[in-house]
């Protein structure tokens, strides 16, 4: 984790920025800061494939969110896998501090008393509610996190693969087919002419609106977790129809030259588990990519419904709005499918923050930020004290001035094997620790037991944004590499890794 001196410096910066915001308020307004509501919205497997980030995705509701927010162009998850990323974001602690690097372990098993973001708001006078997937999707109601919420969670414990179309009454023939198409044991494709509420996210939006009406008269922390654009790619047909598959961006599947084998994984989430894996045909690749865009537009429409209701209830002027993806995603780039790497496609996430009467609304920032920063940011914005143990930095200074920066780098990590908990040892063989600075992404792969560095990568973010050539140890980038090595040297459970 970051050194104590860096964290102390960040804390002082955040305090000064918080005082700056309060300095612009009347005494009455400052006293009511804690009464700001929080609408905390998340998506699953969403890389920054949105129109406001320069994508051809059709996302008008994200566009209007961007106009009322600061858009963070360089925001990064702490691990590109649902459970560790969400656990880290919602506790304000890095995966190494939680000892949480896989999907199979509930975060409270090793951290029974850790404070979560919604729990902290609940303990400070807020009604805290969960609709959809916020923490990882534990498959029974009992394994959510009941203590974090003021009422039972809604649709948090389902499984992505079970998100089949549900329509009241008997399905007419045109809805009864085609059945979900399986390239592997994973249902990947479905295109039915059904209402939005036939799938999880339509029902999540409907319930979020109902809950918002229910809690409107009291300070609330409302977490809305959408399941898309995670596979299966089964958005209702009207969202598929928004795109001409032939006009979507062409895939460059090239593996980065000079990259070590350990940087890659087998894509089993979409390709199936070895040895029963498939290599997608060109037609299947095009279909999957089309489906991902359709899922994004379906997600966008559900977000729009929630924002509409916030406006209709006249809550927008006293609500902090956060939108974040839990991690990024590969759609065949680098030969990779889905997540679990340290590449930019997996590490980078969309992030928007909006506050009432935000002077910087509609602006973008290139400040390097992390999802672990959201906890301290929200408590600062709402005038709450900070719990002990937070490892992020408040982003309030950046909200005040988008040219500001609160940290020199962002960290992401991932183990190998990707799903090590399914291995006989139950432990990873190696951990890849990646630091993203303004100029480069530098990654060290460390043997889990010996701490020895077994492989290294360096990608030039300025000249090689798609990370297609490993430039480690090249003289032209020696200064940037030394900076990155210094930043990474104190990170995680294997600090002081054996260096060359």
C-alpha cells in the first residue's frame, strides 16, 4: 500500500479542499452539508465505452450525467475482478489490506468488523438502501451484507447466467425463440423483443425508483447496482437494433510484443474452461462485440430512468451522484476476453461525480484516481467524519479544480492463476502489481512465496495507449521507469521485492 507519508500528505490536501468548499457556503448551508443524499450507481464489466469518452456507443443518459458531473478520464480499479474490486471500493481499503483477491471469499470472512461505505452512512443518520448488485453477487440472501443496509437488499444475490427473459403470461411464439446461443457452456447471446423489465436491470431501475420515492423525505444513501454490460449479451432487441454491426470499431487482437506469458489468461469466462474451450470465429467475435454495445445502451436507458426520477422528485439539488464501473473489460484485444489482467482495458473504469451546484460540472479531468478514493470523497462531501483505515484520497480538490491532482499514480493488481482459489494449493503462484503514472504503466510480476520478480512490463501511455509493445528497460523511458519502480516498491504484501 502507499507509504504513510504519502497518505498523510493526501489527507492534509483533502482537509484543505474540504474547508475550501465549506468556505463558499453560508453557515446555514455548511450546517446542512450532512443532509446531502447520495445516489451511488455501479455497473458491472463496463470499460469507458461511452460517448463522452469518445466511443461510438449510443449513451445519451451518460452524456447528460457527464454534463452535470466531473468526468474522470483516468480512473482505475484496484483489481479487475468483481469481488475484490467491489470489496475494496466499498471499504476504502486495498485488496492486500483486506486479503481479498478472488470471487469465492466473502469479504467479512477475513474482515468481520470492517466498516463499509453504506454502513458508515447508516451509522451517521442515513437510510441506507441497496438495489441490485453492489457487493459481489452472493447466491443466497443471507450472504449479502445485511448490516450495511437499513432494509433487505433487492436482487443482489442472483447469478448473471440466470438472467433469462421473464414476461408476464405465456410467451408468444416470436418471444419464445431464439433460445440463448451457447458457444461454450456459457450462454452468450440472446436477442428477444421484450420489455426492459424482462431482464434484471429493468427490474433494478424500477425498484430503485420505488425506493427513492419511499426514502425521499429523509437523508439517504441509495446504492443502485446494474448487472450490465456483463455477459450474457441479452439486452432487449431494440438495443441491438441501435447498432449496425458492420460499422462498430474493428478489433485489433494483437498480443503486445515482448509481453511475458504471465500477463495473459485463458479467457475462460467467455471461452469455457480448459480443455473444453473454443476459439471464436470472426462472426462470433462480431456478435459478442455487438452484444456488448447493446448491453451498454440498455444500461444507459435504465440509468436514465433513475436520473429522471431524481429530477422529478426534486432531489437533484440535494444529492451527490456517483457512477462507477467496477472494472474494465477486454473484447478480444490483446487476445484477451473478459477481465482479470493488469492491462489498461481491464484496469481503467468510467467514473462520474456530481454535487449540487457544482462549479466544474461538465468538465473532464486527467487526474489519476482510484476507486478506493470514493469512500473518503463521499464522507468529505457529506460532512461526515472519516473512519480509521481508509487508504484512498479525497477527490474534493479535483472537484473544485479539475487541473488538480491528489496522487502521483494509480495501482491495480491481479494474481496468477486468475482464479487461484480453485487450484489445489488455494494460493496464487504470483501476483502482478501494476502502477499507472501520467506517462507509463509499469507492472511487476512477483512470486507469491519468494517475492522474487519473475517478469516486468512497461507501456508508454503517451505513444502506445493500446499497450501493444513492452518497452521495459528501454533507455528512452528510463526516468519514467525509475519513477514507477520507486512508487511500486512499497506496495502490497510483498514490498521490497527482490530486484534485479
